[in-house]
């Protein structure tokens, strides 16, 4: 995993350091903007719970709040010095933010502005997901230098992975409050949640799911928003998956905006991610809106999953 925001030098001993310092400041600014925007996104949900008349590039009908959150984050993130590209699952193309995307000190930001927006109508959990890549998009997860999510639960919280460590925050006051540093995923799995219709699961995944369910130490937790479900896995240990489906072998969730950030954060917390056979971070993207079978969680369960799908 690449962790290039924390120092280091290039061949002449200076240029790389300068680039890393500039990039670290850009990442600070991105994390601040996401944290500061959470309350605006949350309050902007009121009156925007309905569907718009538009589809996103994945073919999902956009909620009005999806469009609102995307426009808000695009305006704020693309204005940060050092952000060369902005991309989101709600728009077809990468936004050029006016800086050199291949420069050593610029980054690209990929966002799922509202994860789980179908939970708006019943007023259930949703989130905002982001990844900072040090390469132009689409890029593999190995080029992520920071990732994170905001969770709009009973209170608003944030988890951020950078520099090889995960930190959890509450976003209730003026400044984010650190509630846990060096977050690690528990070694003993407790919760599991699997997306997709059960009849559409391939036989090997169904076999794995049945084995997980039949263990008396495991409990079902599924809320219909990836971020809510993954945050439970990070808290209690376990597994979340949105697997390959019979009619869609690439599953539903998107590599740049969902798979890579979640994989980066869970791996930074000591867990594992997998597309069924390898880390999500090792999957080479073909297109910006590529989908990927997504499995993340406690290492022992991802190991068992890969052994079953082999
Ligand atoms: O309701 P479905 O089709 O099973 O899908 C649920 C999954 O789709 C998602 O809502 C997709 O994310 P978006 O809401 O960002 O499109 C995930 O959060 C969730 O895990
Ligand atoms: Mg999503
Ligand atoms: Mg979304």
C-alpha cells in the first residue's frame, strides 16, 4: 500500500520531500473540507429526499440529494490547492481542476457524495465516501494516499485512514473531535451483512454465506447503506460483502468511489479486502465507473471467503 504523504526524499534528496509536504497540506485541506461539509450535506437532505429525473453513469436514478451533495463537494474540493482532479459516481467524467494531474505534489479526489441514498426515503443511515489518489483517475487503490467516510447516523462521525493509521472523529462541534486513534478492526468476527438478492448469489458465495450464518457467534447486520454496514464491521469485527451476482459478475459497487476507499481504510485498520481472489487495491481499473465484487472485513473471514471462491 502506498503511503506517500508522510515524508521521504527523491534522488537529489530534496524534490520528493517538497512534493510530500505539499501533498500532506492538500490532504489536510481535503479532510477538513469533507468534515466541514458534513453538516451542510446533512441539513441539505431536508426537502431533497425525492428522486430527480436523471440517471447517474451507473444507471441509478439520482436522488435530488445525490446531485446536491455532488455539486457541493465538487465546488469545495476542486478549489483546494493541489487538487488536480475531482470525480464522483454522480458524473460521467473526471473534472479537471486546473492543476497538472501528473505533477508530484498534486492529487485526485474520488467521491461517493451520498452512499446509500435509497435510505433517504425511510430515513435510515447514509454516508459520504472519499479517496485521495496520487495518480490521475481512474487509478488503482495502491495509489491511494488517504481515504475516509462520513457516517450520517444518530450523530455524524468520520473515519480517516492516512499515514498507515485510522482515526475516528465526531463532527458535532466547530472542530472534529478525535474519539479513537490507531483504530483496528477486531480479530474476532461478530457481524455480517451481504448485499444483492439471495437468489442472484453465485453458488460458491451462497455456500460461504451459509457457513458464516450458521456460526452461532455471528449476527446479521444489514442496513442497505454500505457505509453503515462497513462501519459496524470496523466497530465489531466481521464481514460486509456486495458479491458478484449471477447476472452481473462485477457486482454493484464501484471500484474508484466505493471499493478502493473502503478497502484502503479497512486494510489500514488491519483487516482485509477482496474482489474474491485478491485485494481490492490490486484491481486495475479499466474505466472510471467500473464495478467490483466487494468483500471487506476481519482477515480470517476474507481468507475463508477466498478459499471458498477459489
Ligand atoms: O439496495 P441494493 O440494490 O441491494 O444496494 C445496496 C447497496 O447499494 C448502495 O446503496 C450503493 O451506493 P449508492 O447509494 O452510493 O449508489 C450501497 O450503499 C449499498 O450497500
Ligand atoms: Mg455508494
Ligand atoms: Mg452514492
